[in-house]
């Protein structure tokens, strides 16, 4: 009986895939492959995937993908059955599929020669060959809508010296993945032999704490396998690079591994489930298996162990790490982990701002801002980027990735340190613009908290426009900051800047053209002049004798008074103001509707032409071509197009136009 | 249709990597090409089909065995288009590849868009089967003997009586017809034996002597002496005789392709200089009223593939002569 839901799932899934393939006029296994990949991409297992099929004698492949840093090459293959409950994937099947994938890797270059460039299979071979040159690891994925009877995974092997991992996603695993609700599969760790532990009685009902000592090597291997997924809840994953702490950790590991346990504070971990070895009295004496393992503190230690293990090639013999393990239900996880992190911290200061590092808003903002190039400030000058430091130290991490001197210089030139801004800066810019200078004056932490609240209440649509305009606010803020400096605001400069900016924005009805500021990467003379006008007036109100300036500036009363300063917009500025306030889309649905209708205005045939054009000219990457094809298929069949797909498709469309595509070309 | 000249045209070196292709059957709705890759100069047959077609063909691919010198792969060209690529990977099969590609192309041409790839793969598998049955030792003793008999009859009796092209066309056995030779007026089944005193003739199935829709049917029984060395004639020499005749009549390609379908593969020619055969005796019988035989309509439902022996003695009153048969072949018997 327990199997019923799985059988149902298998039937539904198989039917859905067939319908989908029918609707899109796609081949069934290929459609299934794409479908699985979309699921896995969502939870971060795969990225940059391309679906393309080749099968020959002893060779079969359905596509490839790679990690963003191009160090991991993924190959996909699929076993799709029309009768998934009757068919079983045996160990021999699994082995055979993986062997065929590896065979493809071997033969890619000779296969490529038999196809012309615009074909998928040619691009598949070419893509794989290029990646192979730089990859440091190969992952083979097998997707199946049958259940696997294989008890064990194939042993990791190697391909021309590169380690090869096997990942099997059979029916049961897909089902778990789909139903677990969590964005990703929990990390499960087996300890063989079990590690001994000391369990501590807890008075909290759903929470127990266990102390244990983990072999350092085991931890390094775990990190190798799961990377940052292991540290998902750890806020300081990004803090490693510039910290001096891990240098110490590394030296200890290299020189005095035996003392590591004595010197290091160890790691704090959480898990949602554990299997213990119990002694005769039922006391927990060993840990055999952990489910949902997360290292919430000690990310630096873990990463450094990994570094020494991989880069310095030490076997970490004799290195032990103390582990404090908290078992709790997954519901409590999100609530309690930040507290554990905050309280257990004895190393770098973790601030509130750091703790919301993983909020969706900031992730999104970071992602989009990374794609934005600021226009050159001088004609023909270099284009630069504004660097949003979502987590403290990420600029340094990014910089350190460029190991070659030239590469680092290029990074510095493209991403000047002056153009990096942190989350607290972002909050400052936005709140000043929105007329909340008293909040800005309460300090970075409190201002940030207020900003977060607002974001939660009214989630803005984070798109390129939003990022550009927000950065423009920053440029405005910084320009006014320089004005305040000229007026000798001294130690109160921050307050004066916030108030002057706020009043200026308020008075102009937020009609200052942010897009222009972005385009020119500076504010106009009229704005600067107006700020010069306004600044002394603001100073008179904020800096009053007999008042404790910093406290006074924090009150809304102060803002009321500043708002009442008799001051009108100089004509020069008035002329260049926009007719209407700068708008930020908040209701995402409206925006999405708009994009969708734009997408639907583009004819089906035009998408098809675009796909053909892209294939022939190779102006777009294969993944992009496939998006165009997918949209055409969905339009033809009235399939649902998700908001993300709409956005991606329009991006592809715009890029194609940029690259010279025209549906009306002769 | 596909010939050496076409291949050589496609093989002209190109500056770019890629492949030169030529579409076959311009009138067909299917994309079927022959092509040559550059710079590897691999010859191939390319058959394209849509998603439905590939999903139908895919189960066959899984069980396909490997054949030395030939490879078959299936690839996605774009989201909805797939290509079957059959290529020649070893030079020794060069001559086999041309008729093979042509045969697969012809078979696929008439398929529906859903079955085009499936048909191509099935036909490929049929060729694999053929080549496997021939093996590296060439045709087995019985098969050689049978082929020699058919060719000898073709040369001696059909070529003498008919225009060369018509004679070669009449040799339909290699394509799997019920009798070895089929003409508008007559079908001829040739049985060859090397036994000393053959008193029976073995009939392979119930359709072999079925004269429905055939008009007349003639059974030819050749008794040969088979030995290594000696003054007899080898398989190769009868092949060469016919080749010489066919060449003049531009029936050469057809003859070569039928030869290959019989399992006489060009690169194995060396195997067929021995043994040599000498005709000891030829018997001809007209399969007519009262001829002892089993035909399909005689069999109870469910019985099939029925092989049986006929005693030669019982055939005496059906005996006919070469002259009579030749007249029938010529269509001049009235």
C-alpha cells in the first residue's frame, strides 16, 4: 500500500510528459530530460543546461551543462519508460547508461566532425569539448521515470584524471524532490564507522543537542560534495577570503594538525534527523547517519579544511573537529538557525545586515546588478560595473577569484572599489530618496531593518530598471554628500546628507530623472546647485544648539521641521525634472501581464524564424535558441509560460534584435 | 542513383570543416541525403525525421548490435528534428556501402513521416543481419553452391534468351521473392545439389512452388560435382562472366547490388576462387496440374514454414526441356 502514491506519481508524471511532448511536438525522452533539468535548476543542482541528443553504438547522451565558474562539466542521459511501474532500472542498466555517457565524452570530438555547425549535436560536442579543457570535475546524471533497484551508486571513477561522479535521479528521488517542498533535497551523511558522541539531555521538546568529534577529512569531503549547499544557512560563507582567521586555521592544519582540535572552536551543525548507535542502557553513543545536515557556524573552518585537503593536498590525518550538533524539526530550522549563528559567534562580527544575506530581494538585486554595465563617463571611456556586496566580503572574494595579475587589474578597472556598495548603503540610498532621513539617521542596522520591512510589505519588481535607478539614487546621495562636505557638515555630514537628499527628493516630488543620472553616471549641475542652496538651510534645523544632534536627527519631528523649511525648486532644476515621479513597479502581476502581452504580440512564426536564424548564424547560445523554440511551441499549443520564462524569452528576443535579427528581412 | 561518381563529387576536398551532402528523391517529402564529412571523408546516409519518428525508432536503437565498419547514430538536429546517420567507418566495406545506402534510402522514402526512421533502422538491421550471416569466412558451403547454381542458370539460360538488363532484373531471389527468377510469363526456382545420387529435391517452404499469380512455374534441379582444384568453374568466374555482359548493358549496378544481397561481398572475393563446380546433370520440371507439392492453401490454419522433400522419381511425367523453357522465357511459346 505504501507504494501507491509513488505509482500514482509515476502515472501522472509519465502522462504529463507525454502530453507535454505532444503539445510541443517534442520527442518524449527529450521533453522529460528538459523537464527534470528545469526542476533541478530551480533547486540549484544544475545550471547552464543544454538539451541535445546523440546515440550511437555504446554511446548515448541527452545534453550537458556546466557550473557558473565552468569548473564542473555535467552530462545528462535519460531512460524514459512508457510503463514506469512495470519497468525497473537495474544496476546493470544504470551502469550501462553511465558508461555510455563516458563513452560520449571520449568520442565527442570525432562525432562532432560528422555534423554541420548549426546542428544541436555539433554544438553539444563542441560545448563539451571546450568545457572539458578547463573542467576539474565531471558529473554524470541519469534521469529516469522508473524506479531503480540498484542499492548502491556506482563507484566514483575518473576520466583522463578528472574525478567523475554519478548522480541518479530515478522515480523515487524525483518524487521525493517534488513532494518534499523544500527547495532542495536534504543532505544525508553516513558515518561508517559511526562517530562516537555525547548526547545532552534537553528540556526543549523538539530540540536535542549532541557533541561529537568528526574526522577533518570527512568534513572536507562533505564540503567537496555539497559545497555551499552545506552552508546554506550559514551567513558567513562569503566572509572567508579577507578574514585573517582562516590563515591561522590553515597554518595549524599544515604544521600542527594534532593540535587542531585544541585550537579550533569547531563547528556548529544542525540536522533534521539522526540515526544513533545506542548502548545497553539506551544512551546515544554514536552517530551513524544524519539527514538534512547543515553547518551553521564554522563555515570558514570547513572551507579551510577543504582548501588544505584539495589545494595543499594534505590527507588531514589526525585532524579532528569538534562538532556541536543540534537536532530540530525542519520547521524550526529557519527560526532557530539565525539565532545559533548570532549567539555562537566568536569570530568575525556577524551583524544583522549579514544575517539577511540570503533574502530573496538581495539575491535578486545582486544577480541583476552583476549584469549591468554602467555607461562610460567619458566618450569612449571604459564601461564599469557597480558592485553590490550582498554579503560582507563578497567583493574581496570576487577579486580573489582573479588570480592572475592581469585578470585582477582588469577586474579592478571594471569594478572600481569606489563603485561597490553594501546592503546598508542600498538601504540608505532608498530610504533617503523615499523621504525617511530620520530612519537613515538611526544607523545602518536600524535603517536596514526598516528597509527590509518595507521590502517585505511592498516587494518591488527587481529588474534592470530597478537596479539602475537604485544605483542612480546612490550616485545622487553621494553627490549630495560631497555638497555637505563643502558646507562643513563635519561629524554630522551623514545626517545632513540624508536630510538634504530627502528634502530635495520630497520637494521635487521624486521627479529627478534617475535614468539620466544612470546614463551620465553623475548628477546634473542643476541638482548640485539646488543641493548647495538647500544644504545650509537643512543644517540650521538639524544642527541646533542645545539639542543632541544625533538623537534629534533620529526623530520624525526633526524631519517634519526640515520639511517645513521654506524653499522652492530653482527654475534651472525645475526645467529638467520629469513630468511624473519616477515609478517603481510594485505589483509584479501587472508587470508580468505586460511582459506576457508583449511576448504574445510577437508572432509565433517570428519566434520560429528567430530560432532558425539563431541556429544558422549561431548568434545566440544554444540554450537561448532553445528558449525561442520552447516559446514557439508553447504559443502554438497554448501552454503556460511562467513569468521567468517570459522574462528570459524577451531577453533572448531583445538580444536577437540587437544581434541583427529581423523577422522582416528579405 | 547512388554511385561512385556521386561519392567522388562529394569527396572533393573543402576548405571548411563540415560535410557535403546531396539530397536524394527531390520529389519525396522526406529529407534523405547522402553526404561526406570533411576533412574525415566519411561517407554517410542521412535520414531525417521528427520527434514522433525518433520516438518510434528509439527502442530499436537500444538493441542494435555493432557491425564492424558500419555505424549508425541518432542525433538531434534541432528541437524537433532528428537525424539518423549511417556511416561507413572501414574502407573494406566501401563497395557494400553504396548498395546498402541506396537500399535503405529507397525503403525509407516510401515510409510515412512517423515511421521513416523506424523503417531506416529496420532496414539497417536487415543489412547487419545479412553481413553477420556471411561472416568473415564468407558464404557457407550450401549458400555458395546455391548461389553458383542460380548464377549459372542466369548466365546460361537467361542471358542467352533475354536482353541483359531484363535477365538481371529477372533474378529476384536475392530480394527475397518466392522463386529465384521471376519473369512476366514464368517463375523459375533453381535447386542445386552436390550430392552423388540425389533422389529428392528439398523445397524450403510452401510458397516456393505456389504458382498463384505466376502463370507458369518451372523447377530446375542442378546436380554438380564440387571439389577443390580441378577443371571446374569457380563462383568468381561465373560472376565475372555475368559482370562482363552486364557492364555492356548498364545493368551492372543492379547486378552488383543483387550479388551483395545474396551475401557475395566484394571485399571477400578472395574466398570464392574455390571450390570449383562441374555440371553433372540438369533436370527441368514444369510445376503444373498434378505436381506433387504443398501450397499455402493446403495447410491448416496456423501451420507455416513448411519444408518438404519431393522424390525425383515422382516427377518424371512433369519433365520439360531447356528448349521449351527457353521459349517460355522468351515469351515465344505461343
